[in-house]
C-alpha cells in the first residue's frame, strides 16, 4: 500500500466542506497539479508543506488526515487533542500543500516500467538505481529540498536520486510553485514536513527568527520530538531555510516518525497523534 498522487487527489476531492478552498499553485515537471488546501480566514497564517521527497509520501498522508480531522472538529465543535478547532479556525488561516513533489512520489511508489521512455531518460541522468528505495528527487533528478535560494549549492554535480540542487535556485517548477505562493500569501510561519527522526529544526545558518524558539519548544512538548540544530546537507538549501532567509519569520523542518525511508504507511496510525498535537500547537 502506498500514498501516491492518485490517492492524494481522491482525498482532496473528499474534503467536501464549503469552508475549505482548493487552489492550484503550480504543476510538476510531468504536469501533475500541485494543490493547496486553505482552511479558515483568521489573521494568523501558517503554511504546512509536505512530500518534498519521493520516499516521504507518509508526510502527505499525515497532513491530509490532519486536514480532514481538523475540518470535522471545526464542524462538530468538539475538542481536537485538547484544542478548540472552532476557535483556531476563527483565529487562523491554514494553508496546506500536501505533495510538493508528486512526480517523485509516484516514481518512488511505483518505479518506472523499463518500456517507458522516462525510465531510460532517468537512468541516463542519474545512473542505475532502485527507484522504490532511493528516489527522492523530482522527474528531472533534482532534490527539491536543495533547490531553494538559501546557501544554495549543487551538492552533486548532476541529476541524481538525491541531493542534487539543480542548475540554480528555483530551477524547478515545483520549487517555484511553493515560493510563488509563499510570496503571495506571506505566511507568519512555515512548516516543512519530512521523514524521519522525530526532530524539529528551527534555525538557518545559526539564526533563529523571533518567536521561533518558543514555538519549537511548544511543538516539542506536545509531540515528544527533540529540538535540534540541522547539520551537514540538512543545514542549507531547504524550504524552511529559504523562508527564514527571505522573510525573517519562523520556519521549521519537522522530521516525522523514526526508521528508514520510506516509512511504512501503516506507521501513521501510531505516530499520527504526536504529529497532530505538534501542528495544533504551532497554530495555537
């Protein structure tokens, strides 16, 4: 069982609430839609983005379950893990981009039939690999979480299953979809979901915007996650790095779950509550 682009689209279609807005913010290399779900119209704005990497589709499943549960609790008026969803709805505008990298997710989920011309093209770019165990990049072999303009560097020299930052910052349509939307809505905070490690990263290049420490420790207290400083290749070129650098507002990378990517989708049942509590605390 996998959480692919088709499953995501069906889940978005099932969100049949008149207070949820669906916006097309861009398209992938292969033309798949990159959608944003917006819930609420309050003054405080938070953007949650997920599935930057092909092997991390569990993050998309997590935010879609969260969106459905949040909407249901807004409607019912019941408490949502100790928080009033109805009150949060009034105070917050929540934007969710559940699958930044739909092509990469599908490649990692299903592989590519050798008869498909895309297969030979990717093999030519990135070399022989096990797509279902290695593919983190988009359909051009660019790691989208190294394609942002924040100490950008092409870590690898050319297209690869992972860690190639592209020809230049924002070279990829998926990255531009996110940055363009962020520049339009200018959220107060941004959360980028990844897997795995049960960690919260709150700073970029040693700098932490006002309010970020407090929010990070709130999220940690609710989830049991550890607040860490990113190191190595995790320390630059990412979405939250760019957001902190360009907007000087709190940006966070959350590494959900623990294990080896791709985390099994059935793990979501055991880790969902900690994720939901973490996200709710960021909005409170």
